[in-house]
């Protein structure tokens, strides 16, 4: 951390600042001689009260050199850390496809989805039993019966189960059934939920809030990691901007940005970030092209009967085609979803 | 709700749509004759599955005519509804000043703040015992001891107490001490927390999320209202945009917009929406000028020792001056904070 | 300017940087001793090639301490500079109302508008003869005949004339007729137009682009000012955000922000920043409350016949009422539009 | 276009609206029977005065069904239209790489860049002779001498030349030298410049403004197309959002969105959309993965001496590697840049 003083700063101002720094157990190195005095803070400045420093009248600005997160920081581990669940590993050479309906609606619906996503190459089944809905009048999910249906689908197909938790009190219940717990975008800064989920030790998919920065996402990851739970998978799903053709604006560059700053694996949700079925495959291709470690795709056997977000769910046939398209991109960047595709290049559609 | 079909829609398509509408217990009125068939939905469409309608291949678009919220809707009540707590009323002719430090830090600090804000004309004391912090390494509040200090300040000054709740499990505790419970911006879509707080029956200040729209804010209010808790006060506190001179961009026009659509009282937080002490008074003046029903201002007796957000806390002297300035604006729009000010107009500073 | 080096920087790196700084005719002051070496640049760094500095491998970051603009900088002149046109002064204690239709449509329309805005207290008549339209199929303005109508209205009412210029080639023509030339939001970074208008010496209203920052706006002002034209009036008119209830999001805090950084007078356009007639008066009140030096309001004698943006034009009666409301706010902040209003406070509408 | 009336609309209101529609030479089809009357407009509504319709008191909303652009509309032509310049075609199966420095600085610099980009597979050389700079104090380009250097590079290498035009008056000069004229993001709504460039008949790269929507970009294209110039190439280069890790947020989904609505070819500028050299290759890969027809990449033989934006220019070696990476992605989507690459898949970096 570097503290730049105003031109008119006095020696007394400098002493006051050095005092604050030392109080926090850190050391300060004062550099006179410049037109402005500059004070360098030596040691881990995370616990230093920056607000208080800014109050000293002669402080012009306080510049952070180090990241405010620590456990998620790339410096902690070389390369991408891996999160392994059953026989699936996030962050390794093999990409992971997580797919399924937005919400669990019935046993028939989920088993049907589980069957065709598994055949197409998905390794994890998604489906919400608890749904965080903007309106209290919208379908809120089946609750625990939904969790039981997920467990049946796992038993029937061997797929792992990823499902969202919405409230602190449901965490034990969800943790009992789920292989991977998802924290949704609206709850990314629900810090109590982050801590509670973190304590279960279960792998966590942490979705970036649509109004949140890359740095805030890493700090939310830090809430989970600091519960001694190393199994955090970040998920980009689009941010809010003035452009509203797509439901959100997919911030595709957040993937290499996350990877530049953090060792955590990163997946992309091409469904919420576009909100339009016909665009999902493009977002999925872009995600694999920039280096995502997996995808989280909404698909529904009969979108016309879906209770939520059906219009962004890809159809069974489209899903199988999407798998082939992303596999081709994966191979172009030296990776694979572990499926077989025809090597012949597709023709240009024009 | 109006459903516009594509040009090539067939009679069978129309029948399918009418079927979906009737299944939801509503009626449909089909208008052929246009270049495109248009179907009007008769009845309350809130429970209608719009996603499913959009799936019918010949549907071009579904246009909502009514608001998705109901209890918060202006149509429900003429004028602004009032929320009364003790001898303070939000939404009436008299404006309410809520002021105090970001966080409760000590008895001395809070009593000092309570004393000067009361003298300057505040009616409610704010102060966080539980703080939702972006980083797990930042000061998280004193917890219950902080609540007890708030209660002491109330006993000492007669001010009402407003304080934030961060997690579901803390709701009973916070409700025991607080006169008004605040839900912070980061929790605006923490739906479980909204419901839990709603069930306490306590007045609620609901802060708009920095990534959320006016409509979403009203839908979150609906989560509280639907727990049979009519005491919701909306709070604008700035949104995220590309401009980063201020911490957030104060969306000042949300105040008349909220009032145009809803009967709920609206207050403004000029501190978080600017993030700079020297700008707070301007944001406060703008808020009163556009018709806000109150203000929520951070002030600290010694910002240089503050544990959080000290740089946006106004100083005691500044707070007294701010009260005078906003009172002048209040009178210009036919309202008052209930304080006495010198009638002589101030001079132009240039 | 302060250059912070990376931890592993060598003496050779430092020498390279000092060389670049000196090449630009500036001096450098090196501060070893910190965990990171910091180099302070002495002198005006505007002509220094920052990009080149960032290329030196050991440079971690380059921090600008001074503003990139100079002539617009508050440091250049104490207080607000004034722009005087005829008997009207922007930036003094008296606020200036500029009002009129979006586009000049006919002599009858403009004379009618001129008449009622003058009676209500406006000092300047606005009206576009050249309209920058998003679509080539929209009405583009009357062109020079529109300018002649503006001149007639000036002769008939004594009002000053403000009108927009869209292209470089029209500048001489517009300058011949207009008292004040307006540069629209879409042209704020049309640098050739800025220079061409600057060279006329005419007062310029420079509207902030809806995608531009406060700093960029001041740099565009700098393009005009550097043509030895000191008569620049900044105009806030809203920015683009995710919230789309209003046409744009009025960044009301930009007014005190501009004034904090620059001596230039600042006005607000409450019409484009809201895009809804019923909200214009609220935006106008907020603008005066935060210290704007004037307003730019669209009004039309018969909006239902307007060729452009009629839905945001206030009606004649509404305009007269708006003048009274903003005058009350002006007095509350020690200023005036120079009109007479009933001192009795208005009642609270509820 | 569909006009939805308010519930209380009378027959007289309906007559007024039908009158307005007929005045514009269009026909109206009234549909009573719904809870609200709906009026369908028959014919091309582009010249209809929507603002005036909205003024009719009983109009609730006006819904546009057709696009406001016509010549750029996908309906005009099946597939992607192609723009051919010399032996290069945009919009066909072969992708086009345009590369070169941000600004032409010297003959030596440009010839060096031209040489290595050609060898790596670029078909068009870019380089600015006129630079639109946010600050008047920044390097503004060499002007006409820069154009002559570009012409020399073309003669030496056979590459085509793309260069930006900043002002209307420079158009003839730029058109004389350039094979493709670029209109920069800041000038996307400089409508006079669009028309002037359109009239030259030269191929135009139209960059999306960082504050502009997809629809506005197509309307700006319409300004060029309506000058009977069919050679428009759209260019995505990032938009402004709250996330500022990258210089802009690459709106990668705009590429399939443009293609869904328009037949025009679309390229992507991965340099400005990221602003960081190390991210350029990722943005380029994403662009090809979503179906872009080409790339516009900044590269510089010696970025440390660059006069502008050097930090986002990729180095010669990086450029050659980028070509190989994007070629692999191109093949995965059935296309090619026309270069040879080793078929062996790259290893996963981890």
C-alpha cells in the first residue's frame, strides 16, 4: 500500500500516518524528496483501516498494491486449482458440462432430462428445488421433494447433482442431497449464506452477481474459502449494462481475468447470460474459446411446459448439437469434454 | 397482457394459446383482422406462465400491461401510504431525518452521535451492529453488544433506532432491539431474509440494490408486504454505472418514479450514493427537492477513528449545516423537517 | 505523476524510466528505500508518453496526480467563471432558463413558444434547425430556414437564441444566427466539430455524451477552450445505465463534481435526462438544488403535433408552473431566476 | 406497429389515431372487443410520427413490430452480404485479419509492421494517420504524411489499407489513399461524417460506439447504406459498464445479435475491447468462436516507443501466435483465415 500526501503536508501529518500504520502492526517507509511525500506500508495491509488513513487531512490518496483477497489469489497456488467431486474434476484438462432444467418440476421431467444430457456427454445434472424468484408470485420450486427427485435421477443415471440453496436454513437439507451446492447471482453478497455453505465443506458453484465486479466475486469466494472449504468454482453469468437485447451482457473477458488473478476454476452459464435459446450455443462456444473449465447449461425436455425460464432452455436436440460444437472448440484449445465427435470440419453456414 | 402473434400464425396456434390462458383461470379475447392476430388476456395475469406462452412457436411477443407487483402498486391506495413508528411518520408532510454512524463502535461514540444528531433535528438514530462487508477481513460489527448500545442511546435521547439485519438467524435478536429494521442493498434480493423480516411486523427500510431496477425493488417490497407487513419504506442509495467519480450514481429520478408507481414512502441515502463527504449535502438537497420523504445520513463524531466508511461520514458541524440546508429546500416544496431556520436567504457562494 | 515499480525492478530499469521522463523535458525524483521504488515526475506531465512508460517491464503502475485538463481546471481560476451573452450571465448568482421546442417546425410554432417562455421568465430561446437523429428516416430539421425563424423570434421577443450545430460545414451558418451554439451529446467527442465551433469565439453549450465520463467531458471542453474561446457552458443530460424507466439516468451529482474540478458554469437538461414530461419538473428542481447555473428545458405549444421528442416537451401551463417551482428552490439555495413568486409556501401534495 | 389504448379510450380517441396513421399514408386496422382497443398499423411505419401518436391522451403505448432500419435488415437479403475489396472478401467463408499499429508513426515502423503481419496471415494493414484523441494534448496523428506512408506500405507488401477518418473535411483525402475507411467509436453518431463517407462509395468499417446499442449501430449503418454504399462492415469493440478491469466490456454476444438482425458482415476489435495486451488473444478467440467475419488487431514492432495505446498492442511474436490460435478456432467452426497450422492439438496449459 502506498500513501500519497498532499503538497502542503507537514512533518506532523507524516507522524500521524506512521502512527496509524504502526498501530496496525505494520511498518512504514517514508520517502521525502518528491514534490509530494510518499509513504510505503510494509506488511499485509488487509487489516489496516484505510478509511481512517483517508481522514488524515493531508492524505491525497491511498493506493492498494496488493489484492484484497488472499486465499483466492493466484499467488497462493501456481496454475489452476482443481475441485474434484466423484470422478469429475473442475480445473483440469477435461471440461465439465453441467446441464439440466432451471427447476425440478417432476420426476418424469427430470429423469428425461438426465437421460439425454448424460447421453450427450454431461457429467453433472442441474435442477433447482429452491428457486430465488424476483416476484413472490412466481413458482418458487418444489422444495425438499425436488431434492428427492434429484437424488433419484442420480441413482438412475450416475450423474452428479448440482442444485441451488436460497436460504441459510435450507443449507443442511440441500447439503444432504447435493454433490455440488450452487449460490445464485442474487445471493453472491449474502455473506451469511456464503459462510454457512462454506462450513458444509461441499463443493460450491459461486455465481457472479449481475451487479458485481470481478474483485467482489473473488472476495465472496474468500468468504467460502475462509471456512476452510477449498472447493470453490466461480461462474460467470453476465452483468447488467445499458444493452438489453440480451437478458444480461455476458462479460466473456471475466474468464481470463479471473484466471489471471485467481487459481480457482471458472465455468460459464451461457443460458442466463443471454436469456435467449438461440444464442446459448454462441455463448457456450465463446466460453470454451477463452478458457472456461466448464459450462452450466439450461435444457428442458419440453420448454413449452417449463415453470420458469423455459425460453432460454435449449431443446434436447439442440443440446446434443451444442455438445458437439463446444467439443470442437475445446479441441482447438487443447482440451476436451471427453466425447467423441466426427473429425470432419463443419461447413460455413453463411 | 397482450399476446402478439407472428404473421404466419395459424388458427391451431391461436387455440393453443387460448388454452394456456384458460388453464390459468383467465379469459382470452382474440382479435383477428389485423395483419397479426392479437390476443388479450382478461383477468390478473400474475400467475400466468409467460415463459410457456413464449414457447408457442407462433408467439412473437408478450406485452405486460399491468405491473407485476400488487400490494406495492399505487393503484392499491391513493396518495402515499404512511409508516408510523412511535411519534415519527414516514410519508406525511413532515420529512424524517435518520442519522448516525455507519457502525456502532462504542457507547461513547454512539451516545455522542445520538446527542448531536438529535439536537440538529434527527428523529431516528442509525448505526450498524451487524455489517455486511464485501471482504471477510473487514470489521463485521459488534453484534449483540452493538444492539445493546443502540438501546442505551434510545433510552438516553428518545431517538428511535434503525439498524441493519444481515442474516436470517439474527432477525429475532435485531427485531427485539430495533424500532426499524434495515435491509441493505446487497440483501435486496435475499428473499428468505425479506420474508423473515416481513413476519416480524416491524417497519422495514428496504434499500435498493446497486444492480437492481426500480421494478425489482418494488417486487422485493412485495415479499415483505405479502407477509402482512405494511410498513415498508423504500430507500434509494445509488446504482452502478460506468461513471466512477462517485462511489455509486445516485439515481435521483427513482424517487418520483417510485412514487408514480407505488404508494410506499421513499427515502434517500445521500452517503452511500456519493461516497464522498463533501458531496453528501448536495445529494441530500436533491433528494428533498424531488420529493423524498426522508433522508438516511451517515455522520460520525470522529471519522478519523471510524471502523468503516469514515470518509463518507459528515462531521458534526457539517451535519447541523446540512439540516439547515435541507430544511430550506423542504420549505420550498411545501414540507419541513420540523426544525427552525433563519428565514434570511443564504448568499450565493460562486 | 507517480510511477510505482515492481518489487523486482533493477537499477537499470530505474535509469530507463528516468531517461523517458527527462526526454520529455521533465525531471524525476527517485525514492528507493520502500519495498518498491517510487519515481515522482516533476513538471507538467501532460505531454509525457504514459503508454511508453507502462511498457518498461518493471513498471507496475503509473498514477496521475494532476488532472489531464488544464484550461478547464478549477485551479486556473477561483470560483465559477462566467459566460456573458447580451444581458445574460451564466455562472453568476442569477440562474438562466433556456427553453423552447426540440425542433423549429414553423414560424407560428416558434413565435408562440418564444412568447410564453419569455413571459414565464426564460432568457434564452432554444430550438433545433439541424437535428442529429439516430435514424436517417427521422425529421432532420428545417436547416437554414429554421435559423431564419429563430432570428425572427429573437427580433420579436428580445430573447437570445441557442441552437445546435451538427456538422463542421454548417458552423459558419449557425454562428451567423445563433447567440449560443449547442454541441449535442452524440457529438461530444466529435473533435473536429469542437475545434471548429471553438474558433468562432461564440459561447458554446457542451452537452455531456450519454456514454461519457465527467473527465472526458472536461477534456472535450478543453478542445474548445484551447481555441482561445473561454465561453464554454457544460450541460449534464443523463447517462446510459441498466435502468430504463427513464430515457437516461440523470447523473445529478455530476453538477457538484464538475464544479469541484472545473470553474466552468454548468447547466442541466431535465428533458433528455428523463424523457418523460411528467418527470421534467422533478429533474429541474433537483438540478437547481445541487447548484446548477441554469436549465435547458424542452417545451412545445402543441406537443401532439411535434416532429420530434414531443412526449418529453412540457406544455405551456406546465412550463409556467415549473418556473415557479424552480424559483422557490433557487431562493432556498440563495439564488434566483429573476422572477416574482408568491412567497406563501405550497401545500404538500401527499 | 401496434397501438394499445388505455381502458377508458373513446371512439373519438380512436378516430384521432386512425387519422394520424392515414395522414402518413398508412392504413389502420382497429380491433375493439379486447378490454383495451388495439390498433394495428398496416404499411411501412418508419415515417410515422410516433411522438405525435403518444400525445393522444388515450394511447397507452406504441409497440414497434418491425425494425427501424431497413437496408441493414436481415430481411433484405438472405445470408450474410459480402463486402469485397481487391482480393479480400468480408462475410464469406474466409475470415479476414486486419492488423497494424494504432497510429502511423514512421515509414520504418509501418513497413516493419506490414511485413510481419503479412507473413503471419493478415490481409489488410491498419494504421491511423488521423487519430481522435480524448485529450487535445495527445498525439493527433501524422495527417497526410501518414497516409502517404500507408500507401508505400501497400506498394511494398500488397496488403490493403484501412485507416480512420476523423473529420468531414478530411474525407476526400483519406478516400484517395485508403482501401477501407474506418469510422471510430466516438464518431458512430457523427451523422454528417457517416453521410460524407457513405458518398465516397468506399468500403466502411463502422465501429460501434462504446455507449451505443446494437440497434443504434444498425441505424448508423443505415446512414451510410442510404448513400447507396452497400459496403458496410460492422465492428464490435466493447461497451462501457461498471466493470473496469478491462478498458471496455467486450459485448461478445453482439456478434450473433448483429447477424440475427442484419445481413452485414461483422468483425471484432479485440484490442480496444480489452485494453490489455495479455487479454487480446482471448478476445480474438471468442470473436471467432461466435462467428465474427474478421478481426481488427493492434500490433506494434516496438510498443515501448508507441505514441498511443502501446500497452494494448501485441508484439510481433505474439501476433504470429495469435494467428495460429484463431485459425484453430476458425477451423472448429468450419472456417479459416487461409493460413497453414500444425494439425496437432496444443497441450492444456493449466
